[in-house]
C-alpha cells in the first residue's frame, strides 16, 4: 500500500529555511505570503501501513523537533 | 589510556581525531560495522557527514552496528566524546538530550570561537578551571542546539551544559549558548567545536588538548571527580 509521510518543523521552532523562502518570494513579485515552512516528504510502499507510525517515531522524524502526518493511499476504498 | 575513534562512511575528521588522541594515549580506528570496541577506554565519534547525513544529521549512523556497543559502553559509564557530527549522532541515539538544527543564518560556518567551561566536573572537562576560556574552531551547517525550555532549565540546573559559547561567540543560534552538552552522569559529552583540530601549536590553539587531558585523568585516576 502506498503511504506518504509529511514531516515539518514543530510549531514554535525557528525555521530559517522557511524564513529564507518567505523573504525570497516578494523579490519575485509574490506579495502577501506569510508563515512559510519547509519540511520533508517521504513516499513509501508498505505491506502493513499500521507500522508507519512506529517508523516515524524511530527514524523518519525526530519527534523532539518535528511533527509528522501519515497519509495512506487506499485507492479510494475508504 | 586507549582511545577508539569510530569511522562511519562519510566521517571526515577521524584521522585528525586519531592524531589528537595519540598525543595523549594509544588510539585506533573502530569501523562502523565492529560490534565490539577492542577494549578501548574512551570512544570518540568524529566529525563529518556520516551516511551522507541523509534524512537528518546523525539519523542513520545511530543504527550502525558499532553504536550498539557504544550505547552499552556509555550506559556502563564509559567516556564517550562526540565531536560535531558525533554530537549529532549521540543526540539521535538518545545518549544525549536535545537535537541539532540548521544554523540560524543557514550558512555553513567555519571559524574560531571562544568557549567557556561552565562545568569542570565532567569526564572531559576536569582538567579545566570553571570559567576557563578555550579557543576552538567550529565548522558546521547544523549546530543549533535545541531542547524544550523545561529541558534546558533542567540541563542548566544539573550542569549538563558543560561548555558555552562566550558572549558574542554563539555562531549558530544554539539555545542558552550551549556549545557542549553532557548526559546526566557526565561521562558522555557532545560538542560542536572541534577540540581535535586544536591540539597542535601550528593550528593556532592547543586548547582542545584540555578535553583529552581531562579524559586521560578520568581514565587513570578513576571516575571520582573533585567537587
């Protein structure tokens, strides 16, 4: 089954990467942009999506500094 | 004293660390696939980019076979020094509190900084005086120490922030100016500055030698640290 994991910096933690992107956008003429955060996306195919949560806790994310969100693509069956 | 320097794929400071160690004792390289530590008294995790720093700095190295032995060694009170990437690996492995994030300024930094000894009662600082300043180089892209405010308070109260950047020398935005952090027992130290690059007069400072002198005392005189 296809699973997508979204990992982003925990709220409140300084995200200089997001800030740099936020500052760069107005230079290209895009105005009204705020709260930019840059994270990571991991796509995987797994036999048992129930274990993905544990994968996130142990390796894919560092829960001290990152939040994660698991999206299971069940082919529209749900 | 015999020191072992771990070489991960992607380590790049292990030879400097080995040469620095040899000024103070015997030293050898430990391979990341080794499952035993060859009877060394001290383990050094060197700087570099272990496993390409893929995913997060230090995240993959923590699962290498040698880290099981290092974890057991550290939990039994064995002295472990993590330098730069080694510090990042120790945090990911849960042997040290907190985590290291990209520098506030997003730039890779390479410069000499002044670091003060905030706790001289650890395995790696006992040859220093409280407040002593050490001149050490830093070179990293992800050296911003982070922990929750509550955890930072606890670390400070327990003296676990053993080394601090001097005023005006915090290069990366580290919380509480933390340059080096220990575990509760004080036998594991991780720091972003590079003591191994500051042991030869040719490089402008020999202050890094103080950390190796300290651990030599720790090994030969026993773990009891003068209050």
